[in-house]
């Protein structure tokens, strides 16, 4: 069991025992791990002798915070503004030393919780320099710490609100602490951050400030800040509480996964799946690995010998073997329910590193890989889809295609061109989520409906030229048509979750049918990829911005549906995308293409950190999205004219 798992489940006194003893009652409060990570409302000021305290930029002692909470006990709820300390912070001098910053206090018990930040200086945290030697290691270290922080929060019941025995408006409420829940993936996030140069540790979370009705429960707030918060610091943010071997293995494993991904192109690969990997997940709603049962053992992945490659890991000092998928056009074939889509799903999430024990560690792919699918009904703004679609009825052009209700074929064509526009070099496609008429068109249909009356050039006729002309590889799951054999460089078969290289056999079939029918798929030149320019003023929301779910952003008067962006892996990434959309007016002050703007944004986040997108707000619910998912959200904003060609 890993170090950050030790506190999972019920504590010695049962889940929430601590808060039940302190506050009475129990039960999980309204909202979940993501509650409180939205756009803040209007600030309400309060008047008291502590106002000058709150507005000062100087540090204040932790005892001053406790005195302030005692002073505002039983006062009206807006008096909580007196504990705000976004500049100076409250300094706890007891070991381990830390500084607590409290952001804009919520205006009432039902408002979004109050954001807080803890800063533990390196001298107190004492994590060895080697664990945060560079940015990758600091991200991995922060990930491990955040899992411990989250586990401690749950094990002591601090994530449960105070409902007491008397519910309703006048009853006690609040008191819960929330930290963004970790996923199976390791990425830059803001719940916990470690500065890779100084070693300072920063943790960000929310506190639902306790009250009865609109009356402050000061003593209960004192319990939170005097007992619970220091406990979190002592148990989660200090090196001495960790097992050195588990922590070091986590950090080095993440860095080695990152290294393998960077080695792919050097070896002429677009993806790698290690032997022994567990690719199936527990369920569609549970991203943890499927476990062996009494009746059946989960099939571990094993590479075909002909596709086997090896990597000597620089940190873990071991050699891993597995299947290397080469650049070019790659097919994954096989019967239904034999593991084709499971393999592709693991590959498409190979753009992220995984925690040890996930089962997909070292299953990596080209970092620019984009999953492509059809999305009936999505909006498209000024995209040149003429490479695939032309000669629409009534003379409608496709060089600058715009619609609020795309068909399956036009949406899939747009998804491909949009991915290429921002630099994708690998497309991942599963026929189950594709428009059939976009992918293939057999000879019988060609004979019945002549090419003069068919505006769609199927993908099968473009996929090889896409690689030859643009250097863009493809991994395509197919099970219903052998036409792709004609243009494939490599063919993999999944049978009972076992993987076989059937490239030679596929080529033999192509040769046989070519002789019988005197026909073969002929590739066509790919065509143009037009750059577009974001119009900054269009991205100014005329109303509130809120993230409704991991797949929906309410942006002013419209919704941005990102459900088609399958490589978004959590609410925290969607939260970041919502904030980035609001930055676009500033990022487009000068005429820049969409790709140039996204490159500039990546440089800003590389230099200043992810928190740059929400400066000063102590937002602990953010995770860094790739530029491809940011572009995907921009492309799905249902406002015509948001992107233009020049």
C-alpha cells in the first residue's frame, strides 16, 4: 500500500468521528470535492476594529487569527471578512512553521466556500532537493503530497459539513474542508504545488465557514483553524511523515514515464504499451484498474515479438519491454469485445503520466496525439474542410465552413483540421464513434452514387497522404471494413485481449483482392490547412462563467460542450479551460493565429506556473490542460465569428 493510501477509509473512530464529536450530527455536506471552484461573486465589506488588520500587507500571528475568530463569534456572517488575509497571511510559529492565507470570505453560509492557501517554507517542509530538482519532479512530488492531504482530509472527516441535529436554515451548517480530489493521472495542478527551486510547499483548499443561520459559529471556526489545519500541515506537508522509499519511487517513476514519452520520436514511434500493463478499467465510472476476481484473471498486455522495443529507465535503473507503434498509418483490428477500444483508450490517455499501481504506467503516446470523433450538432467556425468535403448542395463553399449544427461527417472533418491547425502529429480514431460515410465508401456505393454527386472524400483516401505530406500518423480502430488495409503501414489484431501483429497477412489479403477485382484504394493529395485568428472581443462573457460539469462550461449566455474532447480527464482541467477562455481578449491584443496564441499561453504557464491564470484567488481546483483541449473548447464556443481566416 502506498504512503498516501494509508489514511483511506474509516478512521479508528469511524468516518467523521472528529467532527461529530466537535459539532454534533454528521453526514456528507452539500457539494463534493469540486464545490467552491467557480467564479466569485461581489465582495461584501464589514465594519469592525479588525478591518485595518485585514487590509494590512504585514504578517500577523496565528494567535491573532484565533482572537479575531473569538471576537466575531455570534456576530453576523459578513464579519468573517475580518479574517481575510490574501496579502500578509497568518503566521504559525509552532513547528512546523507555516503561513495561512485566507481569500475573499464567502458572503453567507450558502455561498461558495472560502479559498485558503497554506505556505510551508522549505526549512519546515524539508523535502530533499533531489525530489524537486526540476519541474517534472516537483509536479510529481506535489501530486504525491496532494494525495496524502486528500486522504487525511477524508480519514478524519474534515470533508463533512456540520448539520447538527437540527437542520433547516436556522440550524448549524458549514465547517467542511474540501481539496480537489486526485485522479489516476499526474499533471500540473494547484491543490498542492512545490516550488522546484526553493522547495516551498503550497496547499490550496476551501473552508465552508461554519454558521447557525447567518450567525457566525466562531468556536467551531477556531476548531478548524487551530486544530484541523495544523494537523493537515503536520501530517501532509512535512517530509518526516512520509516513507522515503515510496515517495522517491513515485517521483522517479513519473520522471521516467515523461522520459519514455520524449524518446518515442527518436525511435520512430508514436506510442508504447509495456508488457504486463493492465489496460481495462474497473468500470466506466471508475478509472482504477480492473482487479482479478475469483472466476477470472485480468489479461495483462503482452507485445507481439515483431513489435517489441525496450527502454532502459534512467531513474529506476531497469529495462522495460513492450509494443512500439511506429509512425505511419496503424490499424487495430479484431472482433467485437476483444479489446480494440480498450487498447486505444489506454493509448489516448498516454499523454499523461500515471501513478504507480495504475496498471497503465509507461503506456505513453506522442504528446500531440488527439482523439478524433464525429460530433453531430457541434458548431464549426470558419474551418477549411475542403480536404474532405466540397461541392455541397446550393453551391455552399467549404473553404471557410461555418455552421451551428454540424453533421457527423462535417464535424469529424472539422475535428481533424482543427487538430492539425494547432500542431497535432498523431490522430487517434475509433470507428465506433465515427461517421461511416466520412471514413469509407465502397465500390458498390460509388457505382450507385457517382463521385460527381458525393461531396465527401472519405478519410481512407487521405490518411496515407496525411502522413506522407504532413508527417501526421494515425492509429485507427476498425472492425467493419478492410479498405484501410490498402493504406495501412502496420496492422495489429486484438483477440481475447491478446495482441498480434497481422501486417503481413493484411498485405496478402490486399494483394489477393487487388488481383481478383483489379481495384485498390488510391490515396489523394491531402490539401490545405488554413490558420485562423481569434477575435478577442468575442470572448468577453456578457454574464457569469461557471463550470457545470467536467463536460459543460456555462459561458455568458451560451454553453460550451466539451464532451467530445475525450482527453480531458477531470473537472480541474475544465475549470482551467473556463479561466483561459476569459484570458483570450488579453492574449489577442496583437494579431496572432490560434496556434501562436496557444504557444504563447503555454510559455506563460511554463514560466509563471498554472496559477497565473487565476492570480491571487488561491484556486486549488485547477489542473493544466493541453493546448489541444483548450483549442477544442475555443472551437466549440457557439458564437459565430469567434475565429476568422485572413
